[in-house]
C-alpha cells in the first residue's frame, strides 16, 4: 500500500477527484494498517452501497444566484472552527454577511481591546486576555414551539471548553462561560422545551458534551492511570449562562441532540473503551448513543444526590453505565451503536435520533418513544429502541432532513451524500428486503463533514436547500498556497434527485451550521443608548476628567468630527477613553484608532465603548476614524497630546 | 438643513437609495456647514455632469457566476482595512479564497502565537506582541516589464505605520517594517523599474506616504505648535525591507502612484494648509499632487545631503516646497490640484497621472513627460503639466482604466461611477467644447471609494471587469445588526455601457485592491522542508529533549497520529514545541491545540512551526489536531502530562 509521501505533489489544480480520493483519505487510513470496520460492509443493503459513479455533479437546479440588490431568502449560521468566530451567511447566495467575534480577539470590532469585550472574554489578573485562541464547532439557536425564535445562538470553543452566547438582535456575543471539570467541549445543543412544565415551550437549557477524558479533578492526580479518566456532560442555563449541573459518564462525547418534547438529550459516544491512543479508541465494534433523562437528573440534583470536583461548585451526578443499570432509576441510557459514531441528529417529525457510524458504514435509527419506554420499565431491552441500522456507505458522519421523510447523510470516505428514506430503512431493518431505502447519491468534493438543510433542525424542515461542509477543496478554486479554503457546497434538494448548484469557499474551518428562513429574525440596526451606562449622550458631556493619575476622556463622534478634537494627558496617566457614536443613521459606523497605542475599535450608531491604557509615550498622536463614514472621513481626527 | 439625528432610524431594508443619499453623506456634509467646493460645479462640461438618473442598474452582461468546480479567471488582492488582513479573491465570482494574516494575530494559522510569526510581527521585551491591531488600506504587487511578476505583494498598516510583504509563492507574510518618523502611513506603491539602470526592469523600491503631520522627532517637543508639524514620504527596499530614505514634505499624503519608466513617484496631498481641524484642512481651494524625482533624491542621499531624526538612522532629504523652488535642482515638484484630492492613478499607457478632487468635482490629468520637462528646466510653469481638469461629479475619489483610453472614477457623494475618455477630456480642456468626454454613468450602492479594473494598474489593462468598493451597503443584504458588510460591486466594462452584475459583501473594510489574470501567479501548494531550519524531518527525530528547565518537544504529524503520542514535562518548565507536518499530500493540513495553554496553530504539508510557553498548570492536557485531516481526525491527539 502506498503512503502519502510516495505521491508527487501538484501545484496546479488536478480535476481527477477519484485519484485524490484514492490517495489522501483512504490511503492514509489504510496506510495506518487499520480495518476501520470495513468488514461491516458484508451485511445489509449491499446493492445500494456499491460505489457506482454518481451522475454528473453539475446539473440544472434552482439557481443560487441573486441579481444585484436581491436579498437572500435564508440565513445560515456557521461556526468558524479554529478561526474562532461565528459566521452569518446569506443563502442561497452563500455570501458571508457577518462574523461575530466571541472567543478570539477581532481587530475590526475592537473585540479583546475594549473594556466591555474584555469583561465578556475574561482576563488574567494583569488585565490581559486569558485566551486568544478558540475552536468553534457547533452553533445552534434558541427554540420556541419547535422553531427558532430569534433570541439567541450558542457556540462552543473546544480548545478551552467555553460556551458563548450571541444575541440575535444586535448580533453580538454577550456572555461566555468556561465549563469546569472538562476538556475538549465539543457537541452542543439547546433544549426545545421543558421536560416537565408544558408552559415552557422554549429553550431554557443548553447541553454540552465533552470529548476528552481526564483525571477528576485534573490537578496532577491519576495522570498515569487513564482508566480513571472520565468526561462529563454539562447543562448550562440559557439565560444566566451558569452551569446548572454535570453528569459523569463513560466514553468520549461527540455530537449532541435534543428531543422536541424536552425529555431527552443524547450524545454520540466514541472511545467507550477508554483508550488513549487511536487504536485503543477503536478496538470495540460498538460504542453508544448516550441518552439523558433530564427530569430525573434535575430531580437527583434537587435531592442532593451529587458530588463536586475541586474548586467547582457545580453539582455532578453519576451517569456512568455501571451506576445506571436499573431503568426505573437510571439517569442515563447507553443505546449501542456501531464503532466510533460521530453525528446524532433529531428527525423533524420528533420521532427519531439518527446516529452516523463513522468507522462503520451504517446509520442507526433510534426511536425516542422506545427509549422513554425503557426508562419507564416497559421496554426490557434498551437496544430494541434501535428500529433500523442500515448500510449507507463509507464514513457516515452527519445527517440532515427534508421534512418529506428523507435523510441526507455525509459519507466522508466516499465523498458522497446519500439520500435515504427513514421509513423504508425501518422496513428493511424489520426484514422487508424489497424496501429500497437509498433514494439517491451525489458526489461532493471532497471529504464532507457536517451537512444541514433549510430548517432541518426544526419541526419545519422545508426540503429546499442543503449545504455540505467539505473538508478538502484541493482543485475547486484558484491556488492560493499550501493552505486551502474549505468548500461549502450547495445542493438543491427540492426534487427527487439532488442537484449540486454552487461551491462556496470558506476560511477554515466551519464545522456545523444551521439554515433557516429569514422571517425568523428581526435584527436591530441602531443601538438603544440605554444599553450603555457609560454613554456620552451629548457633545456637551464630552471632555477630560481627571482623578489623580486616572483620566477619563469622554468623546462623542458625529460625522465628520470627534468632540473634543484634542485632549491632553500626562505621561504615566491611566487613561480611559469612553466613546459614544451620536450618529443615528443606519450603517454610519465610526472607528477610533490611536497610533502606537495599540488601540482600535468601532462604534455603531448609538453605541458606546471604552478602552483603558497607560500613557507611556510622549508626543502627539492623531486618533483617527478607521471606519469610512463621510466625505470628510480622512479629516475626522482627534489629537491626543501626551505631556511630560 | 436637517441633521442625521432628525431622521427616523429604520431597522428593515429600505430600497430607496436616493433617500439614503439625500440623508446620510450629503446631509452630514451640509449639516456641518461646509461648501465642499460645490461652487466649482459652475464651470466645465455642465451638461455631462447633470445627475440624470442612470439606466436601470441591473442589466444583462457577462455572467459572474461559475458552475461548481469552474475556476475564476482573475485573482483579486484586497486590503482588509481595520480587520488588518490581506485578502485573496477569485473573480468574477467574488469568492474569498484566502486571508493572509500580517499585522494582526490570526487564531486559525497561529499567527501571533508561533515563535516564527512573533518574530515577523515584532514583540515587546516581555515577549508579548507589540501590536495586535492594524488598518490595511492599499495593496500592490511587484512588477516586471510593466506587469505583475508574481513575487511579492505589499500592504500598509495605517495605525502603526508598518509595511508588510507577502510572498506570493506560499501566500504568507515574511517581513514587516515599522517606518520611523511618521504617523498615519497610508498610500503605498512599488516602483516599476529603476530610474537610471535600464537592466532593472522590475520592482526594487516601495514608496510609502504618511498622512498625519507630527513634531519631528515626536518626543514631546513642538506639541502645541502645529505649524512645525510635518510628514515624510518613505522609500523601502523591496528585498531587504529596510527603509532606504525619507523626504520631508508639506501637506498630508493620500494615495501614491509611480510611473512606468521608474523616474517619478507621486502622492496626492491634502492639508497643504497644515491645519489641524477639518475646517483648517480644507480652507485652501487647491492642494497638490507632489512628484518625487527618484534619481535626484538618491543622488542627494549619496552626496550626504540629508538629516536624521531622533534615534532613526534613515537619511531624510528636504522636499518641502520652499527648499525646491529651482527646477534644475528640485527633488520634488508640487503640481497644484483642487481641494483635498484623494486618489492618484497612473494610466496604463504610461503617459498620465490622474488625480481625483474629492472636495472638488473634478479630475485632473497630469502629463508625466511635462513634469520631467519641468525638472529638466524646459517647462517654465509646473502647472502647465496639467493637460486636463474636467468636471466629473460630486466627490471623485479613485480612477481605474480599461486600456481603451477610458477612465472610471468613483463619485462618493453621487454614489456613481463615471466613465470618461481621457483624450476627449484633454481636448475639452484645450478648448474644444464639443469634446464629450463623459461616456457613461452607473449608479452604485452606496458611497463608492476605491475602484479598480482587471489589469488596470499595469500596462496591460484589459477592460473586462471592474470592481468598486462601496462603503455603505445599507439595504443590499439581509440585516445582521448594526454593523453592516460593505459591498464590492462587480461591473462588466467590456462594452460601451457599464453593466452591474453582482454585489459581493465583505467584512469591513476593504479599501484598495488589484485584479489580474490568473496566469501571472504560480503558487506552491506543498512547502519545501529546506525552508525550515527547525524541521523534524523524520518521526525518528521526534521526542523530548531537556536542557535544565528548558524542554524542547519535537513532534511529527502524519495522519492520523502525532509522534510522540504523549510527553511529560515538569511544572515550571519553559517548553518549546516544534512540529513538522510530514504529510505531503496537497491540502492535508494539521492543527495543534493545547487546551488551557492558549496554543493553537496549523502546519501545512511539509511545514514546521514552533511555540514556547511555560508549563504553569499541573495535569493532563490532550493536544489535538484542529484541522480536519482524516477519518480518524478526532482521535488524532497527543497527551501532554505536566508533573510536579
């Protein structure tokens, strides 16, 4: 078997996708001498999984192209991966409309520069930022009655186990919480209603799965005894953003899903073996989709049946397999699924969770009513909740839905999307071998990970557009050096056959995303000054205010001038600049940069921000507007004079 | 006159562009009680400048839409404004293919995190970054024989007066230089050949204009005597990136242009008045396009006719108006142009520089041969080099060319592009009032700044595509809160009439850009390991190497594993991790994150990077691959164990 280094690198685009498939991902896998569960290919709907070349990828479909000035019909929320951001796309055009900084500084906005953003991001005792890197994977928005309600979105940071909340009125991050006791926080999903109170038909909790198993607490103990390492599943309050509770569990959490009735959350578990090298993490043939009985967990916390770890005050209940053998009292249920499963997705009819096998070529359909039966003691064998387990192709990762009973699963190794009918798969699994559950296959380019469709994560999946995040772009765009864009491919799924209609390059690396109708959001485009207690409400309030060595400079911006237009401070002063944008015209944003003082931030209409720095350099510094605002934008400056 | 605050803000898109035009920019200007040179409207080609509504903006043209997998035909290099980056777009699709971090940290790449990037960016004595903000405005690429040669691009940082160079083989920033003695470094342009040596038919210098006038040196002297403030024009060596020389000048530099024969550079000057409030900066009716005689300046430097300021060793020659009255010895020539001019652009035939009036509705055409005549003493009156000064419309800012004799100038206040014929304008200026120089007008949305066309900044302008950077997008995209995207509008200029074909939103705020044929670049997609002296060339070289409290961990990545897969360090160690990506497959990038240690970076195929940090937290830390690489990507981890 040849390895990667035997292949001649190519600087120019190479249209041969099969050659790439046969060398990069598959060869890499095989080269590492692993079976990756290919033996499982011998069972199931064999005819359908034979990798016949798909129809030519480029076909006629709904046009994703808008005329100049024409608005998109859907919003897309995309995670930005290790770029660390939250992105807003318009669909079907695929245009990136906004990036909301949360975990990582942003020089445009002044995120990580202003006092307000530093308070959200978190600082060290010396006032510098605690973290400047992030790795966002999954973003989901708040629900009401099974659809998005336009209040919030949440996004994870895997590197430092943080969760950020984005306000969807102003599209800004307003809270970040660092989860205790965990490492590698990965999957995230809000609940959709309360498991007990029917009046709470909206999101009040966000569930967070942690991937890496570590000693508890991770303070230097048990480092060489990996069999004691554990992960936790966390519940964060949607409003306060405090961690309500955690559950000690077996295995490593991948994705998270929640039921539409609010009763169940689940996470796909790989490495139920507790291995600490990849071979050990994939030694077992089956891992688990781990279900959480939310009402029971909260009752246990209320009853004081919890522990805590280290300095954390967060209650932790025991959700390990060994402690939850009795269904009548169990907090958790480990439904078995094949080998290192990856994605878990809730079908829009509310009935099923679908798990993708990753190292098994299968999709597993779990009926939620049966999981509840098991918790109620009426289903003797938990794995009877599995109503289908069917072959889909190599490397299944994530699944989307069209609201017409079909699922769309990405096949990482096959570089394909497989469209399959869920009820037909259930029939096939029940023994009806005439049930041809595979409806269509579409080659994508290349190595697809996440997939989602318009309204797919709601009860109102509308089956219009599907996007697929391809991890490799290789030859799809002009070459730009060794670092390639990734590809979000857009597929028209309104008909029986899938139709690839556009390639959208993205800066690495988006993982998950959601797509929903534009009517569901009503963003505000002018700030309410009442949101800012420090606001300089009028030019008359502007000026320099000294308190010993602390100087506050209150500035108002109104195109084309800052007020005051010059100010003096003394060497060694601690200077706080408070700037309010008095302009009220939509889109009339000002910036404020101070040369050599490492200061820049913007203020949108009616917004206020502040920065604090030490005046440690003598001289004249022309503070200037960095955000084009007016014909006299270049002339819009204020002079800071630092005197001895 | 109503001011902005009298207008009701609108949260939802409003298609009425005229209403916006009449309230935001124009009202803001008039509200500040300024005449902005509108009186100049009374002269010139009046019929042509009457603002008749342009034809419907959306018309048929060349399609900017590509089929999936189809490659763009042009590269675009865009500055990222106060996002601080250098962007690479594909055109005509408008797709963003890459962002090259230079002045500002980038969490994806690890720019500002790795030792190698910190060395390029510059650090404080404590090892932290000197600057984390930037404001890029203009980017231009290296030339040979009047066309791009694919070696380098340069980009400015206005906030901290830095110039960065981007290698166009790997699309990475390899050098940053901070200019001494200046503030507000704004315009930038490489030379196109040597003024003396005909064998040097390629770029060897980069010219940099500084905008803000400051005391010299800016060490606390002369702070309250603005009449002593001055700016400098700088020349940076294209290869060494050292500052060769500077010129002391009058006025504030806006844009920079260079001649195709290498003999002249120029910068448009506003605030030749030396004002320090905007009223003072616009009190004079004419400012200047300031020409530099490169050969004479370098001879003066060689002859020791220079001074230096403060700690800087850079030679500074005197280019002020007063010191350069004699054309025979002058280093500089101040050609007068109307009121606060903004852009200056070289026509592709090599004959003219065209200055845009900003606060005057005019374009000024300066014939370069005549400027050289003045320097030679054969043109008695310098302003006779002005061969046309014609009305174009309100707020002219920048000009592009189609190679067929036409210029395209943005009109900021009119929100229009005006297409005009340069030779007809010269005839009109010479007295032929039948010469209708205005060919076409196109409404754009809204408030256009920079403009450029395919190959426009070379001798090979091809007149196919034109892009225009619109500062306000207002109603052109789905609303995403108070911060709006800007719009890069794409125009088909292959015919007589301009045709708007697409709106491309961009994160604020691109300023200048260049567009050129894809054949001019040959990027490499795999690194040459010889570029990295620290490379871990083989897994056998991996391991932990201790020198007292300093520990070097050499790691090799080869999908799906890091080697070593665990390593131990002691609390308090200074740890340096050196990571080489041994994979050779194109697009097979790995990432390396260490939870809680604020480390993340990527290594492209055959690349090596290093990070240094203090092991200040006990416990187990799962270093993981952050860049999707393989079916076992999630399992690709290394365990860092920090022992007491």
